[in-house]
């Protein structure tokens, strides 16, 4: 558009110099001024702007000036032997023909491409007007070469486009305002670039920019201070640079960086104020994020160190310095190899290996044995990665002191080893099961108890305790009820089926393991094969029934004299039930005098048995005379385990014996009295005979 306008201006200037040779004008000129034709010829040929005349019907050149010869490279004769078709490319010629048809009687200015003799193309602004040449309809053309001007305009447009693109990419807008006439501010509004509009959340040209537009878009808390600063800048002419918060029409907030300066004339008077506004919201957020990252790194529990490609420490956080025993900043400029526990050469080689791994794989993770400043050794888990800063590679390492953790892990490994040994070699079965009874884990003892050759065979058989195990299904229901309400069950006895269908009695200790949310994960516990014990208990019960048939009191007590067994004979004899007697010390229950009991116990321990009579006390306070027989019971190792006691009540027998002895004594006394009486009679008889005398 600018080129067209300029071409139009140039054409008008040429029109001012060249008279349009209309048919009637030519006739009048021939009549009035016979020599005018010569003047026109001179003006035509001497004109510095290329000109020619071409016939409308054939497009043949009728006349050309020297400027046209120079511009197109044809001689005058070559020009006159050609037509306009030789000068114009196809698209230009088509346009020219359309123009000739529609504007045959009017002047016209067009912008088109022409070809020189050497084949090069030029861009020309062509002004044509109708004329009569040799009594033939023709058109006079004035062709101005605007190629360079067009290139200059294109460069200007490209420069403007590049500036707009740069501003858009950089989020940088520009503005300026004329301050020569401050009283007439309304007619001298600021001028904003398109990007300035966008920064403020507006489409370019969406509002009429005024001097208050910028301040209206500022955050309300910053408007007053910004206006004051602007006025001060106008007064002093000092540059201005500040960050402001703006509020876009959609309500969003952004941060802009504003820079402005004053342009003065030669007299030192301010004539223009201009500057830039840049959206630095993302930059500010990035800066805040970097500051936050720096604070995070400073406060990290792990040690952080940065080294350059030469392995020299650039920076480290306080945790890293404390970890290695160095003062703040003491490590900067020193080689990272001094931190390794290895000797110098081996340490440097390790550093090189780690860096090479990072170059190839972007990261290195592993454990390193480290050395503190005081020489103490410790272990770290280290992760090394790389980043570029100022075009140079740097290595970033995060280290965690895992010495205590390594010691704990070693302890755990030893503990696990012991546990595994216990698990594998335990006599009792150890298990983990699902809440439904499916086996998750089992040790060899459990497999043997259930009749399997190994835990693997048990797991592969998918043995389900809940569905297959219980001989009495009610026991499973009872177990579930107890474990659901108590989370732990101890000594739960039940009879299970083995692999071959045989039965085994077990005593189960189990607990519930729950997840973080309280859900049941599994049951775990132990199982003891108590089949033999059950048989022994059955045998004992049968024996106890036999003992209960005995009339004597039969008591079993431990070595601390606590009653373990108390038969029905003892209940009848002493009045204490088995429940009342079991667990109590026998000396507290049936003895008033401990001395005879103690003496008998000492002899029992020496000889292994004791027999004798003792006085006991019943529950109701009656005293009994007991014929007692004690036997020391030894275990498989020969050590004493308990005492078997048989008590026979001889109280009535003792009473009868006492009565019999008393009768015998009385009978003896009677016999003695009779003898004494007889003897007295023998003595007194003579006396009585002579007494009358």
C-alpha cells in the first residue's frame, strides 16, 4: 500500500511535467502552437523517468525515451520492434489487458513486474493515460522503478514484524508518549505496541489508550505510588525502573517490569517519554521456585554437593558439611576425592568412573565408603546426576549417611537368619493363613504335622484349613468367633485331618494381623501336635477314674507342695473339692502343725519314700489321724518331679484301740481287786474267828 501511494505521488509529479496529449488538445495545439510538438518531444526524450507510447490495438511501442532505454537495456530500435508483451510477464500482461479494456479513456496507475533485456525482473509503478499518436489511439506510460523502494519497504515491514515477534516471544511491549504539549494531553495519547495490549490482557487496539490507561490496569494498592513516581520522572527526567502488579480484565494478576526514560531535544527540554513493559510473571515464579529450591536444599536432611567437571567442589549444603565434619564453605575449591575412604589414586579413579557413568547414563546410584575430616569412616547412599550451567557440565550429588541403617540391616539379617533357623527347625508348626483358611506360609514342622513331606508340597496341594482341616466344623466356627472378637487366641485345641485322612490333635496359638486401615491381612501363629498328650490325658483320666474309686485319699503335689491331683476319696475325707484344693499348698490346707510334715519331707527326699501317722484337719475343723504313705516320683532324667501321697483315715480305728485298751485296763484292775480281796479275806479270817473271843 505504501509503494502504491508513493507510485501515485511520483505519477502525479510526472503528470505535472508531462502534458496529457488528448486528441482534442493535440488538434488545438497544432492549430495554436505549431512548435508545441517539438517541445513535447524534447520533454519526452529528456525526462529522467522512463516513458514510452504504445498503440492500444497492437500493444506495439510507438516511442520510447532515453531513460526507458537505460532502464530496460534495449536500444531504441529494439524497443520499437517489440510490443508490450515482450516487456511484461504473463500475469502482468493479463492485468494490463484488463485495465486497457476497463479504463481506455482514463488515467490509471498500476504496480507490476517488467522484464529487462537480460531477463532480470524489476518492479515498476506505471502511470498510463490515453493519447493520440499519429492519429492512432495510444497510451502514454511513465514507468518508475520502485524495486529498491519496495525492498526497503519490505525490509521495514519485516523489521516491524520481527520486532513484534520478538516482543511477543519475550513478552516485552513498548510505549511512548509525546510530552511537548502537556496541556493538551487528550490530543497526545500514549502509543502502545501490540504486545503491550496483550500483556495487559487486551487485543491490540481493543481500547482507546489514554494517559490513565496504564494506571487503571495497575493493582489498586500500587496506583498511587506509580502515579507519584511518573510525575517525579517528568519533573527530574531520571530513568524509571520498577516491578508492578497488574490486574487484567479477566481478573487475573500478572507481574510486569516497567522501564522508561525521557528523550530531550537539543535545548534539553523533554519531548518524548518512552519505555518498555515486560511480563515477568513466569520469571518471578521461577525465581521464587529457585529460592524455594535453595531453601529446601539448605534444609534437606540429605547432604548435597555440586562439583565441576574437574571434580572440584563448587558448593554444598549445611547437612553435607556437617556430615563430613567441615566448617561452612571449607570444602569449596577442594577435590571430591578427599571425601572417599580409598587411597588418593584409587579415590581419584573412582571419581572418574562415577563421572563417566553419569556422562553415559545420566545418573549413578550406589553406596560409597566415605571419610570424615577427622578420619572416621562411614557409608553413604549416593546419587549423582549432571546439569549444565553457563554452558559447562556440573555434577550434582545427594548423599545420605546410611551407616546406622547398614548396621541395622546387618542386625536384621542376623535376626532374620536366626528366625529362619528357628522357623525351619522349630518343633511346633508355624503358619500364616488367609482369613478363610488358605495357607500363605508354613514351616517344615507344620507340613509334618499335617502329613506332608515338605512345606512346598503343602503349598502346592492348596491345603485349606478352613474347608478341609477341621474334623468338627463347629470348632472352626468357634475359632473364627474368638479371633474376630479378641484378635488373639491361645491354646485353642481342635482335631484336624492329615493328608492321608488320619486325624491329629493340635493346640493353636494365633493372632490377627491388620493393615493400616484396620482390615484383616492374615492370621499367623503356631500349632503344636498334642495327639500323644491327648492320649496320655485320656489314659490319666481313665486312671483318675480308677483312683476316684479308691476309698483312700490320693494326692499328687509338686515339689513346692502345691496340690496337682485330689481324688474323690480326698474330697470325702477332708471336705475340700478338687477345684478348691488344686493349686493350694497342702501344708496350708490340712496341717495345723508344720513340724511333723517338714520332718517327713526331709526323710522323703533322703530315702525316696516315707510312711507314718500324721494329724490332719478337715474343712469343717475335725481332726483326723491319718496313716500316710509318701512316694517321690521322678522324671525321665531321674530328677524328682512330684510326690504321690496316699492317706488312710485311722481315726475310728484309733478310737476303738483306745477303748479296747481301756477295757483291758479295767479288767486287769478288777482281777487285781479280787485277788486283793481274797488275800485280805485270808488274813482277816483268823482275826474274825477270834474276834468274838
